[in-house]
């Protein structure tokens, strides 16, 4: 018990009259100390070839082995292609290519050379392969090649530089300054929505400042874990991380501020109001953050490295956002006092809000026909989900960008005039003893194909006989002489399904040979990623569902309610996936979706979608303890409707920022999560979950004692909600029955003077207030004129039996 009391005091420290200053000072010192580390996050981002590949994949192993062929610097070829429509290339075109070949020689890697120009079979294209070293200035070298190729070109000759080097530079440029761009765009969106939500010139600054603290802590923690614990971080994960921190952090801020404002209407002392707000909203915020973090952490089980990276760094970001929102934000709010809500300043003793809100009306309609309401909601979502059955997964290189970069243009022209795989051959790596490796290298130097060792020559012959293989190039040896590499040119484009089928046949044909031959390259990477994505779906999804279910069971102390909530969120995910597919196909013109999108979308939408159900059902449970099940559902919906809607709009808008990104993968994730969050906000949480809870009745709380509670009678099971609880004690000299009538989701304290301001002293002892569970006395004053209708109670909700109140003759 002493430990529990100490933990409670620690949790409410940000709302203390003295401890708030300690909290703020601690965060300021922390931000100053961690700022330099946060700025170094880009230094640990992995942009290597294996960053987005499955761990243990054959193509990833080949990439690792190829490092032994390159010495200190990796050799990455750039491909310059020159095309002319119509009659074909001219002598002036050929002279231009020869001149460019001489100019390109200044950028060739040491020990390498540029081969003779290749002429297309249709005579309309010429091609140069330029081996570049992946040293400092590699990006400048590619840009110089593009400048030289485009300069002084004869009229009608089109040029483009691509290949592996061009693709790498284009992808790096996409991620260049991505973190800062996303942070600025997301911050602007969040600031605008907070301003519209609160309609206050001051209040919106506090959540934004708190999220800023969370962002610094997140970046510093991620850098530290990547440096000293080997946490994988890639540019895409780092960009998504900032959007996630802004989104969930703002959600938690909205929930806390809404509960704090509610308590300010009941209490004179703002410190007591904040302590109560933290105690009552804290469990929901903690459970929400725990669910999101645990769901994202499940991605650590994924094989694809980029998925693992996103899951782990995302979990770190959610935890950091939670810490900031329950510490620095409460401290800032109590320091600023009530005036921060200007012009809508909450005064103690005034009603929280009018009873005729849209959420009351929605609750009344749901209570009349709950089963019809949830059946219609399920039907509408199921119709959307039908579109997901025909979704096409997998994007080609050309389809990965919103706008075509030069490397994609080059690949399209190469595929049109040359064997499609000529610009990006698939390397076959074979183990060989020193003699065989030396013979193979000599054969490559002298063009004597028959001089290679038996293992290498057999592999060459077998590879050349595989259908779909255009040719097999000369062998190369590793620097230590233990490996031999054979470049295999495929007949089809490297990212095409036909090329993937060829690689599968090539692996099957080479597998029985000695030397443990391995096939890598772009096509193999695409194939391995597709197989890993399927495995990850089967592995990660059940674990995510199990983790979320356990969190809900622990929070709600029920089995039926968690299963109901989980089913609604899964249904919502499939509905969002179907709706997003319609948007991708008919509005945005995408040919398909990225292979990782179904898993990424599932984890984000289940984890984030369950957030709003947690916010709703924890409030429903709280109200059910004192007012019965039906009243609990309707009051919970009315009390949380506005804040959850605001939170959903903010979160959807933050993820919608991705739609402006140049990468289709990130744009698709933003659209899917945005649609899913809005679906959860306006359909699942507003209609489906309350209607199901009303239809099932108190059985939804089985096997807890609440399952045996009459629909609209107080329940004494929880001592925290009994009249003896300190925060609900009656005023001295006041009988409990003399309390004012209650608005939905509101428990009035005595009317008192307004808050003196930020310099007021904390009130000694617990904040007095009305007792829960006691019979309400007569309403006093115009603020409590209920204007009830026949068949409705004082709060505007329908009576459980539907009968009008008894009338008396005057």
C-alpha cells in the first residue's frame, strides 16, 4: 500500500503546486542535454543495400559477399543511355557518345574501365556502362555524368543516366531532408487543427511545445539505442517516427486537456483539478500508449529489416510521447492557469456543457435501435472490405515514385531497346579455391572462356541454359581469391514477375552444384522481399492481436468487451484497406500497393484504432460503476465524443502529410492510416461500439461483477467511486442529497469563485466535491433546467423502460 501511494503521488507530481516547477526544470535540462544527440540521428541511419531486405535472405547474403570483391570502395555501375526516335542514331550521335566516354573516364573507379558503347539491335539507342566507386563524392559523380550526357547533345538525341548508381542517388535525394520536411509539415498541420479545436490563441501552443520535447527525447533515445544497442534505423523509419510522435502525442494531449477542463468546472483549485484529471485519464492514456507501443514492437518478429526498424523505433517514439504528455504538459497547464483557455475559460461550479449536444442525440438514437445500428455499420464496413479482396501487391521500380526520376526514365529506355536486364545483371557468387579463382580471373582478362575452373565453368554453363537468361558475363574474383562472381543478364526487366520467375529457376538449377552458388541482385531482392512479406503477415498479425487482447483484458477486466473491441478494429482495418484500394486505383492511379503496406497498415490501424475504443470504454466503465450500464454507455459517448473526434481528425491529418511525399510507399501508408483512423473515429467508435455495448447489455463486462449490474443503478463494487472517496466527499455542512443535478459525464462541485490565476496557492487537503452514488437533490438555478421530455430523464437520455415520468395534479 505505501508503494502504491508513493506511485500515485509520483504520477500526479506534474499537477503539484511546487513539483510542477521541478518537472519543468527537469525537462528543460533534459532537452538541453539531449539536443546534440537528437541532431545526430541521421548519422546512424542505414542506407545500405540490406536496410530494406529480409534478414537471412539469399540476396542479402550475396550483398555481404560482394563486399569482398570491392576492397575498400564498392563498385556501383552507372548506365548512360542515348536514344533517338525514327530512323535511328546518327554519326553525330556516335561521336557524342565517344566524347562522353572520354569525359566519364575521370570518374571511373581505380582499376576499372569503360567498355565500348553497346548498340541496340534496332539501331535507335547507344549505351555506356560506367563503373563508379562508392567513395566520397559518389553523388557528385553521378550528377556530373548526367550534366555531361545532356550537354551538347545533337538535336533529337535524348539522354538519361540510371543503372544501380542512378537509382541509389535518386533514392537518397528522396530521403534527403525528409525528417525536417515531415516535422515542419506535421507541426504546421497539428498547430492549425489545435487552433481550430480550442479556438484559443494560447492553448494550442502547450501541446505543440510538449510534443517538441517528446520529439527531442525520441530522436536522442533512438540515436543512443542505434549506437550502443544496435537498434536498426533507416531513413523511412526515421521519417515515419516523427509523424507518429506528433500524432499520438497530440491525441494524448487532447484527452488530458479535455478531462482537465472538465475538472476545472468542478474544482476551485486548478492543482487539484489536474491531479484528478491525471488520475482519471491516466489509465486510459497509459493503456493506449502501451497498446500502440506493444503492437509496434511486435514488428521485431518480422523478417524484413525495414519493418523491424519501423516497429522498434516507433515503440520508442510512443513511449517518449507518453512521458512528455503526462509530465511536461500537465506542468505547463497548471503553470499557465485557467487563463490559457481564454476566451472560453472554465469556471468552477459552472456546467461542463449543455445537454443537447450532438453526442447526446446520437446516444439517444442508438439506444432506441441498437441492433439495427450495429448491423448497418457492419454491413457498410463489409462492403468497403470487399474491395480489399482484389488488391494487387508489389510495385515495380517505375511505380515506386510519384514523379519519375531520371533513373526510372533510363531503365524504361533500356528495356525498350536492349535486353531489359542489361543495366542490372544478377550476380551469382560461387565459392572456389585459389587456383580456380585465379584461372577464372585470367579467363576474364584474356576472354578465354574455357580456362576457368571446373566449378565456375559448370555454373556458367548451367546458368546460360536457364530459360529467361540472356547471357552470362565474364567472371571476377574476390580480393582474397575465395569467391568468384558471374554476372547473369536476364531477358526481362529486373523488377518484372518474369525476371523473378527466372531467378527462381536459376536458383533451382544451381543449387545441386558444388561451391554453394548464391543468386543476388535487384530481381532476387524483390523476390526475397515478396516471400518475406507473406511470412511476416502470417507471423506478426496473430501476435499483435494477442498482445492487444491481453492489454484490453487487463484494462477493462472483462473478456467479452475486449473481444468485441478487437473484432470491430479488425473489421475497420479491412474496410479501410478496401476504401484505400479504391482511392489508389480510381483517384490516384496507382497500379498496386507496396508489399509491406498490408502489414504496416494492420499494425498501425489496430494499435491506433484501439486507442479510441480504450478512451471510450474506460469512460463507459467509470460511468457504469455509478449509473448502470445503459447510462454508462450513453454518458461515456457524450463525454468523450468531442475529444475523440478531434483526436481522430488530428491523427488522420498528420498521417495525410505522407500523401505529399515523393515515395509511393509512404503516400500509400499515409492514405491507408488516414482513412482507417477516420473510419474508427466516425463509425466504429461513434456507432458500432456503443450500439454493440447497448445491445449486449451488462453482459459485455463478463466475467466481472459489472456483468450483474442492473442497467441504470449505481454499482458499489469500486471503492474509488463510493461516496467515501476523498475527491467526492460532500461539502462540510452539506447533506449529500443537496447536490445539483448532473449533466452527462459531469459531477458538479459547489459553485465557487473563479481561479485567482497562476500564482494561487494549492488548497490544503483533498478537493471537496459531491458524493457519487447519492440521490440528487432538486436542481437549482437556470443552469440546471433540464427541459426533460416524456420518456427521458433529467439528462436527456431515454428511460430504460421507455415510460414517461409520472405527472401530478396541481
